[in-house]
C-alpha cells in the first residue's frame, strides 16, 4: 500500500476585490484535480514552473492549506478529516523542509530551541534528553553539536538548511515534504544537501515528496516524477521513462529548454522554445490548459476538451490528446527501455 | 535633467542591493567562526555605532537623571521652583542669566533653571505614561485585528481611521474639556489618542511576520496557536513598536507642551515647559530668556527621542543577513 | 577581431565595519568585439562586483578601486571623469540586471523609460524617441509593441519586463552588453526565450556580451570564453571547450561534479565541494580554495598561486595545474 495517496486534490484561492467592502471576485484554481501516490521509502518529484501549483499541493498535504476538495490518504487514513490527537499523530509523521534558509528559521531562537521545538510541542523527553537529541541530530546533519546555543544568522545558507533538516528529523517522521529545499543554495552546497537527503532516506527509510523547479535536481533525487502546469499534472511517470521519453509537449519543451553543462551537446541540441507566458490561473485556458502555448495543438479539440491522464506505458501517463514520445536525449539510452513507444495516442 | 537623475537613481539602487548582498555575504559566511552574540547584543553593538542615536540617548539620560534627582539639588542651589517670596518679587523678577540664576528669573522672581528642571519631570512623566497607554491599547487592538482578521479587523481599523480623521489637538482639547485640565488627564488624553498608530504598525508587522516560513514550519510541527503567537510571531513583531514607541514619547512631550501652553494641561504654579512658554509669551520682548530655555528644552528632548528611535530602527533591523 | 575591453589586475575593495572586504581581487580578462565572455561563480565570488566596477557603479565609499585597470578602447575607465562615465554607460556599455521586477521604474511608462537613454545619448526628440522605443520593443519580441509601450511596468509579465530591459540596454547599440544573471528570476521556458533573444541581437549587432551567471548550462549554451571566479579571484580562464572538457583547477572540477545532470544516463552520487565558501574579509591564506580542496598541500596554504599559462589562452590559478599526474578525481575518487 502506498504511504501517501493524493486523490483528485483541488485547491481554490478566493480572489478579493474592492477596498472598502471586499467581495469575492472569482478564484484562482491553484491545484486542479491532482492525483498521485507515493510508495514508502521512495521519492516523488513534483516539478513545474512558478504558479503551477506544486508548492500548493505540498502545503495541502501538510494541512497548512485547507484543500477545497479531493482526498489525501496517509497510511490509509483520511488526512483531511484528522482532528486533535489524530492530527498531532499526523504532524509527528509528516514533516517539511522549506526553501528559504533565511525565512524558515526564527531569528530570535537559538539552534537548540529551533531543533528541540518539535520535541517540546509533542512533549517528548526531559530538557536534558531533548538537548542530547538535538546534539545527535546536529551531528546527523553534519553540523558541530557544540554550536547548539548559536543563532541562525551566524550560519551560512547551506548550514541553515541543515538546521532545517535536523528540525524535520527530530520526531522521526516517515514522510518529508521538501519544498524547493536546495533552490536557494549555490551548486556546490546544493550537492551537499541533496546528498544529505539521500543518505537520510537510506538510513531512516524516509519517504519524500520533493518539490522543485530544477529538472536536473528532481531527476537526480526522484523515483517518480510528476510534471505540473497551471495546477494540473500533465505527465507522470518513473524518472527514467519521463526523462528519456517525455510524451507531453510541455514536458518536452521544458526539458529542451534547460541548458545542459556540455558545450558540444548544447550546440547540437534542438530546442523547442515556447511562445508567450504562462496564462493567469484566475482565468485558465479552456480545454487543455497548455493549448495556448503548445507547438502541436490542434483545434478545436485542444481548446475544448480537457485531456485525461492516460497511461502510455506501465506507470507512465500523460494528459495530451496527441501525446507522442520524443527522445530528447542525445546520449545513449540504456538497453531494453530504449525503444521508442508507438504511434501517438488517439485523442 | 530630472530624467537623467531618475535613470541614475535606478542604477544606484541596483548597486546598493548588489553591494549589500556582497557585504552581507562576506560577514555571513564566516558562520560559526563568529563569536556568539545574541540578537540583543548585536542590536546594542549597532546602536553604539550610530553617533546621533548615542547623542540622543545621552541627552535623554541627562534629562532623566536631572529630573529624578531634582529634589536633592535644585532647591538649595537654584531656589524653589514654585513658592515665591512675596516681599522680594519686584527685586528679583526678570533678571537676565547670571551666576546665581544661570537661566535668569521669571516674572515672579522664580529661578527659570529650577522651573525647567521640574518641567522636565512633567514632560517625561507624561511622555512615558501616555505612550504606555497607547502601546497597551494599540498592541491589543493591532493583535486582535491581525489575528482574527475579517470583521474585527475591519471594525478596529475603521475605528482607527476615524481617530486619524479628527484634528489631533482639537480632539485632545475636547477630551480634556470633558475630563477637566490636569496632568493626569493630559496623559490619559494623549495616550488614548495615540493608540491607532501603534495598532496599525503592530498589525502590519504581525501580518508580515506571519508570512515567514518559520511560522508555517511551526504549524507543520503541530504547534498550538498560542505557542506560534508567543514564540514565533510576537518576538519578531515587536521591534517596530519599540522604535515607534520611542519616537512617540517625543511626540507626546510635544503634545503635552502644546496643551499646557493652551492652558489645558498642567496648571500654574506647577511648572511645565508648555505653561512656562505661555507665561513667557507676554514678556517675550523684555525678557526673551524666559521663553528661550523651555523652548530649547522641548526641542532638544523631542529631538533626542526621535534620534534614539531612528537609531533603534536601524539597529533592530535584523534582516537575518548580517 | 580587436580587443574592446581589457581588465587588468582589478581590485575592488569595500571598507566595512568588520574590515576590508576584498570583493574583487586581481581579475584579469579581455573581451573582443562580438565575443561572449561568461563569468561563473557562486554567490560572493565577486562576479557582480566585477560587472559593476566596469560600469563604475561601485558606490564610493564604502567601495574603492585598490588596484588594476579597466580599459575600454584603450581609454582607462577608472580615470574617466563623471561626465565621461555617464556618456559611456548606456551608450557604449549597457547592463541588464537580474530582477526585472525592480529594474524598471514603476511610475514611468515602459516606452518612456526606453526612450530616455535615446534622448540622453542620441539627442533624439521626445517624439522620435517614443517611435524608436516602440520599434525596440517590437525587436525584442513584445507583441503589439506600439500599444504596449504605453503600459506601465506592472502590466508586464516577468519575461516581458526582462525583454523591455533588454530593449532599454540595446537602445543605443552598445558595444558591450553586461548581463548579470539575466534569467535567474525567470522560469526555464521564459529563460530559453530570453537567451535566444540575446543571441539573436548579438549576431545582428556584433555586440560583445559579458554573461554573469551561476548556471553552467547557460555558459555552455552561449559563451565563447569562460572565467571561473572564487572568493573574488579568477581561478581558471579559457575557451568554453577548454574549461568544460579539460578543466585544470580543482574548483572547476568541483563545480562540474556537483551538478546533477539530466543529460547523463547514470544517476551517480553527486560530488559536492565540502565546506563553506570563505568570508571575503578573512580570505584564507595562500590559495583561497585550499580549505575546501581535496588536493591541497602545504604550498597551497602558504603561497597564493599565480594564473599560469597552460597554452592556447587557457590559464589556471593552481600550483599544480598542468603538472602530470594531477588529474581530476585522483584523490576525490569516483568523479564522472
């Protein structure tokens, strides 16, 4: 059984208009009908551009936002219905690491207070035991346990992110939502934190939902990946299938837009450059939300019918009327899975 | 040339940002190499680098010490600030500054210096007490508005707008007319009139702190609302109140002086800088020093509080960068 | 090709309350007409300050030029008068900043802001500047340009604002365009549009570009020559092929190895650079990279390495660069 199941999750934010007497003026559909499941001990990557709803999805799972509709199941239990002690149990099991290592640590608390806070909230251990645990955790994330009484502003970005990881680990959670955990870090430090997350996963059997806009990082850390566009999952699959044979034209153009650090490859690469900007989520395009920028859109179908997520290979689905594989990679593809899958799926 | 200026302004802002980043980075990456300092100690360190703020602090301390210890040294050195020796009035009145009376004497032969020192007692008392009232009401109202939002937010903030819409001094005069003129009623009136600004500052401060990810992080840990409030939001939201409150003391001193000048505040013979000015007005031509000293006292003391507030603002600005 | 810009041993320092911050310490490079130079480095490596120094946009104090020279067409930029620098900026050397949200003035119409430098440098009339501004917006791919020129910046999306910034930068046909992380604040699909636009404009006008970025992918994509910076100093310079395929400095190795890559089939473990970047106020002795360098020896701690020539314009500031047996992964192990 999957540890986390997200079913038809939808989140709308009301848009307020007027100054004196505010009234509702429509809503932003930040997440629309999103479904996926995450197996225990694996990493699910959520990737997409700003405004695609990946962070909102994470915050709904964390119960920081109230989902408008849909279902979230953790360990078989209905997360959205949890109250009181049950909710506390959920919070103990599901933790979060945020993007901004500057904003995610309270500047007026010492490292000891920050990392011990989960223990204090859940009433675990005496003060001395808590202190010992904090020191252990700091050691686990690669910080000097002697720095326990320092303040966040005395640390660099990468070190602060480690403090955030230590806090998330304090309650021995099973699932961690990582919301852009390395986006604010320099590449050399980013690699340190990615490696740390991987080691911790192995050591503690953690399950991750890894939210990021960097396709390379998501590919590196994820077992399965979902690509989001304007609140919807447009393609979902295991990392190899999705990156080697992207079917959705959005995934294809996204992958082709990322410059690779290899000058020769970069010179040879065919790029798909999308026209225009991402439309406003207040008034998303009808039909397929991507049709306004899609290089292969056909009318009227793409502007009228919302494409369903259809399985195009085992465990690999795309939401496009004309989904067609396009191997972007110029490098060798591993044997066996290297064949290109057949004709475009019928719309 | 205005256009040109505007263009270069853009550039310089960019530069400032870039440089700040660089500078901040240089300090920040040292990380654990840096000696441990609490944020408050950091604040003090930065405050001490601000010369104007230090000057303000020194001046306020001098005024405070003089006012508090006045009973010990003023009567023997300068004479009684209130009681008059009726037999000697004509001989002593309106003397220009001298060794015996450094600030001169007033219309009734009392030592102006003694009266200025006792006036400081009134000013500081009214300033501190009035601001305390504003801060208590303002914090409460601002916190309610920010936390509960919705209807209570609308009601409190519109009420604050109503307060802002009235001419301040007129409102104060109306209230004192209602309560009767006295020192107590002056600080009550000023205090009550001051809450809307504090409430506004506090509300917006809370709202911006609330957006920080550490608040979300605490929520995701299962922290209760009171805990989030007391541990995460309030400690980070009070800094602007400290700044604004300090500056407000200056404002309250000024208001007290204005009210006393108009005869609505501290009543003679009790000295206050405001009523001293009022009394000196008619003597302005023959004895300008009577007006000079209380005027200077108001100016320097109010300025000192404002400078202190300004310095505190820079010093408390954690920004988490440095 | 002729040398357009020469930077020689540039040192830009800032006097701070905690000491002298050596933001740029000995940067040397030259830029030919129509060429693209990439400056790569992490935050605090001095790449932005290098750009600002070229534009003479360093606020003084606290900043000061402690040494070196910048020559544009054989004139020293550092010795120019304020008026000369003003006519240089925008006219000969233009700059694009990272954040398109704050680089446009919100109270002026976009077209006016673009026309401004034309009026300033080219003495155009208000009317012809407006017309030219609309043309420029069209050139940078803003649809319906003459209408959009009348919009205010908040009516533009992030990508469009960056296009407007580019229009403003290229308005006077500058010889050099300095782009400081021009796409960092943008989404990848928009980034691709902007990079494409820059390349197109460059080919049309033969503009030289200095591309400042932390993204090695962008460098590989559009740059001829690369300068890698660390702690305010250049550590390696060469053509993009030399630096990517035959890097000689351990820091460059580290940067390349720490990147996750989706174009390589294998998902090996990333090899990070251990430790934290140094403070620019207390730069480590000798080679600034030695505390994080797995190959460091005694000489690295004691002596600052000079940029040594490795042939064909490839230089590196490492005591062991080019010596036989000093190869990538020889001690770190497992490098890709």
